[in-house]
């Protein structure tokens, strides 16, 4: 598999992805991190964010990832997360409703713990809304061709 990475996304329920790819871009607690083949060994803490999976000549894939850890070693990227969702796994309408509810609860929150809880809920729903839009964006690109 010269020139490729092996990407594994593992949740407690299943292996969400185990495939070769050219590049991975993920959201970590310290910012976005891009991984190419021959990347130095490292590990990082994942934040809530969009995982971008790039294969040259193919569509870019997107997945919502909600925290966890990632290890990069010998052209293998292994992500362990409690939850990861493909765009088709997300109910956008429900995510938008939950986003509105979290915004309302955040405005009404009176203590730091409740504020932090609602901020996490907001981040989660924003990631879901963003990732759920990718099939629509890709469909628009294929219509132009």
C-alpha cells in the first residue's frame, strides 16, 4: 500500500471505516491536523468535528466524529471514538431542532456546569448539521458534470 494511509475509525459498536486513503484531516483539541503518508508517529485527542477523508480522483468523504483519540504509526491512522456518523446516519431536521433547544437552554443556564453542557450540545449539533449537508453538496457537483 505504498503512498497510502490505512484509516480505521472504531467505535464501541463497530468499525465504521477500515480503508486506504491519501490524506486525513481531523479536528483535534489543539486544532485541525492533516495526515499524509510517512507522517511521523504521534497521538492526539480528538475534538467534536468533521473528519475529511481524501482520495485523489474520488469524492472526498466526510464523517462526524465526537471526541476520542487518534494514533498515527507506520502509515496507519487509528481513531477510537465513542461515536462517529456518516452523513446518511444524521437526521438533519432533528439536529436542527436539538440545536435550537440547546441555544435556548444555554441562554437560560445559570451555572457553569449547565453552560458547558449546553455548549457541548451546540458543538455536537453544529457538526451534525455540517456533515449532513455533504451529500447535498456532492450531488450538486455531479449535476454540473
